[in-house]
């Protein structure tokens, strides 16, 4: 039976935190819907100390920001976008429109149509998430979205140049310097100066995630992407330094980022706990990582690989780093997660920044029913049908008539009966089922 050498905050305490966030976000969204631009401006002043004449960057402001980015940084951004674009293009190529004649004269098909407007949120806050612009804006562009709106908070009272560069190179049509719930609310609800979008995508803190949750239905969303989660599945093929580094590498995201080690080696578990304490004394971002580890860190020692798999699927962590003597076995048998990182040569940071897969991933067990953001999230699959012969209209109509009457839908039956009478020359009494 699995043993927990360390546990995080109990579920009831986490629920209390969530309730506080819910109420705060509800009030902010209501204010934006009521007062529009005035509310957005007030919120930006309150939370970001930022209130420019216009939150939307002009072409000249975009160019000026990009000109301050070093040549090396621009080259790195282009390299990352090349990897992400290539993988997104391959994913899109796997999706195709279809049309098939299922019976003589009956043609069915579907078309993959891009969402017509998307709002891409790029977190700034403590860490300016340049990579999030690649993941959302660039992927939407590959999908063919005709209006891509992007927003990121100011950093030190100004647009972050590298984020602006990544948004622009990724294909954003409108770039706003707005953060947090006010950015999410403005893009989804619309204001006097910002036309609303059809869909919201991108990661963010707990408040951003809650805003997307509350707005879902009014607009589409990619998924519920809350605080970063990471799980390391490891055996004695790796050492404690590797495990501790990979856990703290994600725990530094914030103060509430779960990090879990699942192993079948008590020795590795104990050594990893000690190594984490050592690294926290030298890690520059230890202030955030230490709190995340204290409140949300867990270490689970399992009896065997089957138990490790069972716990991993139950937790359904956003990121799962697998470093064992059977990595491909976990790939074949894992069913609930955001993304897998297989073997010690890769790591979650690769996926976060550059390797080509998308880093906007499901959290809080959402990996049980959805995958992460990808080019397909920006495409809607719409079906259509065409009946091209009188015989087909008559045949299908007769079945439809009888099945509609079986359910008591007389009006439905008459839609079918009209075609049976007109194209089949059959006398079907009004309101009766076809023979």
C-alpha cells in the first residue's frame, strides 16, 4: 500500500482558497460588464499601477518594443516558434474535411472551420511568460483564426518587449497591455473599445482560471488551466538531484503549485526530500518554490509500478515527468495527465519553452476528460448533409417519418412526409407515419 512521506494542504483548505477567488472574480466581472472601459481602467490602475491613453499597442509602439529586444533573444524566440509552428502544422494536417456517400444519393460530410475570434492571455506577473505567446497566438494563427487578440500585463510599468515580439511574430492582430481578470473580462465581455471574442485561451493564476470558468458558455475556453502542477514518476534509475530539480523547477511558478514524487524506492524518496532542502538554500526563486513545496508538495512511496500508475492516473497531474526502467510502459498505460515527459534527457521546462508541444495544459484533474491546448482547439468540426436523388429522399424520409412518430414528433414526421409525397409520389396522410 502506498505510503505518503509528505502530504500537501488538505482538500478542505484548498476549497476555502477557491471560494475566496470565486467571489473576487465574480465581482470584478460584474463591474466590467456594467462599466466597460472605465472598470478596466480602474482595475488596471489598482492592480498594475498602469493607465495609458490606450491599452492597445499601435504599430509604432509594437515596433519600438521589438527594437529593444536583443538579437540573441529574438533568435531564440524565432527558434522556439519554428518548433511550435512545425508541430502545430503537423497536427493540423492530421485533421481533414471529409465527404462520403453513405447510401446512393445520401452525402454526409464535415468541415473544420476556425473559431472566428480568439483572446489569448499571456501571464506576466512575477514571471513574464514569453512562451505563452507562442503557445496560444502562434497555434491560433496556424489554425487560421482570422482575428487573434492578445493581452499581457505590464512589467515594471510598460509592455514587456519580448512578450510583444512573441505576440507579433506569432500573428496577433491586436495587442493589449492588460493583465489578470480585467484582461480576461474585457476580451470576453467586450467594452467600448475592445470587441468581444468567441473564445479565450492561455494559462494564468487562480484568478484568471476562475474568470475563464465563470465566462465559459458565454465564450468558449481552451481548458481550466490553474496553478502549475508537476509529478515526477521515478525509480532508482535516476538520482535525487534529478528528481528534486524537476520538482522545484515547477514549484517556483507560484505559492500554490503542487509538486509530487511517486516512486517505488523509499531510499530515493528520502534522498529527494533531503536534496530539496539543500536546493532551496541556493535556488534564487526559493521564496515561491519553498512555499509551494511546504503547502502542496507530496512524496508517495509505492509497492510496485502498478501502484505508481494507479496513483498517477488518479492525480492526473498537468505535467508528468517519467524516469524509470519502463518509460514506454507508462506511455502506453497512462490515461489521465496533461503532458508526458519521458526519460531523464527531457524535462518539463523543454515543453514549457521550446521543444514544440504546447504548454497550456489541464490542471485540477481535468486531464481525465480533456487534453491540452493544440491547433485542433481552434477548429470547430461542423457536419453537413446533402440528398441528391428522389429515391434517396423517399427512402430516408420513410424511415424518418416512422421514427419521428415513434417519439411523438408529428411536425418532424411531416418534414419527412413532404419529401416522400413530393419526390416519391406516395400518398402519406398529413400527420401519419409513412408506410
